[in-house]
C-alpha cells in the first residue's frame, strides 16, 4: 500500500516535471518576445561579429533567465507539493509576476538606459509617476491589460501543455531547440572572452543591455554611448573620449518668448583673485556663493559660460561659427576679450541684453545693469574641475543649495531675468538656478566627462577609467561606479547631438 502511494507520488512528480519543461519552453518564447525591446533601446552594433553576439546572447541569456526562474520556483514546488491543479495555477501566477517584472524592466531600460535596481529607485519612481500623472486612465488601462494578457497566456499554456502532454512528448524539436540554446550560450561567452581580451568594444559595449548580465565598466559605458575613439585605441592603446565628428543639432522649432522682460546682465570674468577682490570691495550689496564649479581649462569654461552648453559641442560650434540660437534683436549677447568667440559680436546688437567680459581691474558694470555676476578663472591646472566663489548682485544666488556651473549663469540670465525660461531649457544644458530642483549636473572638459551628484563628482578620463572626488574638499572618494546616474548624465550630455 505504501509502495503504491510512493509510485503514485513519483508518477505525479514525473508528470509535473515533464509538464514544467514544456511550460518553461513556452515562457522562454514569451521572454524572448518581451526582451526584443532591449535590442532596440540602444544603437545597434556595427560589425557582423557584434550582430552575431547580440543575437546569440539574446537567445541564450534570456532563455537561461527563464529556465533559472523555473528551477528556483516551480521545480521545487512540484517535488514537495505534487498536486497538478494547484501547481499549474501557482506556476501561472509566478510566471505572470516574472514576465510583468521583465516588461517593467524593459520599459525602464528603454526610457532611462538602465535596469531596475535599488540605487535608481528615485529616477524610476519619477519616470513611472510622470507617466501615470500625464495620462492616468490610459496608463492604468495599458498596464492592467498587459498583466491580464500575460496571465491569460500563462493559464492557456499551463492547461494546454498539461492536457496535451502525451502528444507533446512525441515532438523532438524541443530537444534540438534546447541543444541549440546551449550552443548559443557557450558561443556568446566565448565571443565575449575573446572581445574582452582584444578590446572589441562593439561587443563589450553590450555588457549591460540584458538584465542580470555582465556588469558595465566605465569603458563599455562610454563605448555604448559612442564616446570612445575606438580606432585610436586599437592602434595606440590610447582610449580617448571622442567628441570629434559630433554635430551640434539646433533644437527646432524654437519656443517663443512671449513674456520677455527687458533686462541687462553683465558677467565679469577676472584673471585672478586679486582683481576680483578689488572689484568686490568697490561694490555694495554684493553676495557670494562658494560652490561655483568650473573647468580649469579656461577655453572650455568660457564656452560653457557663453553658450550654456558643455565643451562637448565646442569644436563643431566654433568651426561652423554657430551663434547662440536663443538670441534675437531684443535679447542678444556680446562678448569682450574672448577672441575665439568674437564672431558672436558680428551680429550682436547695440547695448546687448547680456554682456560677457574678460575683465580687468578697471572694468565696471553698466549703470543700468539689472543684475551682474563676477568670478575669477581657476588657477589650478592640476585638476579637471575646481570649486571657487561666485559673486552676484542677486541675493537669491547666495542661497542656492548645491553646485553652480558657468552654464547655469547664462541659463538663469535668459530664463529668469529676461523671462524666457522655456527657451533656456530648450537650448541649454545649464539650469535656471531659480528652478533648480536637484543637485545633479553634467559637463565636459579636456576630453573628460564630468558628472556631479550632490557633493560627489565623477570623472571619466580619456583612458575610460573613473574616479570620484569631493566637490567641497577635492579629496578622492572610494566609491563604485554609479551606472544609472552616469547613463543619465551621458544621455543628458548628448542631448543636442541626437
């Protein structure tokens, strides 16, 4: 009697195990369909070997995740609780949860460039909340429909595979498909080992495309975003963050500035602290902020100050002599003492709204100036960026929390004082300090990506290496690479090149 019960138990467990394989096989197909979105989220590989790697990795890695989910959930339940009706129902629910999470992860990756993770929760929640508040009814309907559709698929597959198990066992294609996926799995890892050893960035830049894949390095992150001069690296083993060939794309159509305010802003840039101190001493009602973050390369800093953009776009803009796209007859900008940007003055208007002056100890602001800013260029040539003091006639600037960049000065001048905030947001990466909601930002100087978050500045240098430093004190911070934050920063940096 006990033997009979044991045989019955074993028979049910064996049937459930066989059913589980077919159920998993169907879910592998669903997972492959959902994960197709990952392949279209980034720019495709440009070589045949890169395309081959993308396909075999998509097939094998996605299948492995689906199979692993079965092994860790449904398989042990089938052994300890071999009741077909209950197991099939629980398996359908578990698979629905897993496929729904994969769909959510694909949506987050497509929009933000990184997968679900704890460190990126604020950005992910913000994305979902923005989507929900913009169209609550449509979003709820779509999300609910997707979950119900997946659940319907799981229940259908679960019942079909169980009731047709005998006939399914006669098919041999599943065995061949399993062998093919194993070959793809081995091939994908072999290709990756070879690519990692031979610096094939067209392959290694795909490291973090699929969930639970290879951890992204600084080099693969830069290669993925086309910021590595790969050809130069292969020839001389000297990776350079590449902004050559970057075309500055003027945003169109430009927003109108209907409520323009007539204002005059002077921005004075002194060569040293002594000249700045003399100017400050001669002024009353002047306020300071000691969290002014500026590149130590004076040319890059002045470009960002004039255009409100990182020096990532400097080469193309100067070569084409592209004027600031936001300016018009009423709100023009004029520069003094900046030779490489002097072409801007050819179309500047008399008594321009904004003047940017390479100042001397005798420089003064206009009598009818609405607001003015003053600071000295960095004397520290050993670092990429440094913090110094920014002076302004605007008391609000002294109360701004977090770092201020040169590009923020122009964005504030146009957005706040001239009342063209929409135009400033559309044409610059600098922020209107009156509307600054978070302490994050990105810049580019001397071939280095500069991303800051609160007091931490991350620098990714020309070798693809990274380091974190304190903005306030300048010391190194021992902390890992914050991939979600850097992906967001690089996408922000490339806003006007796409």
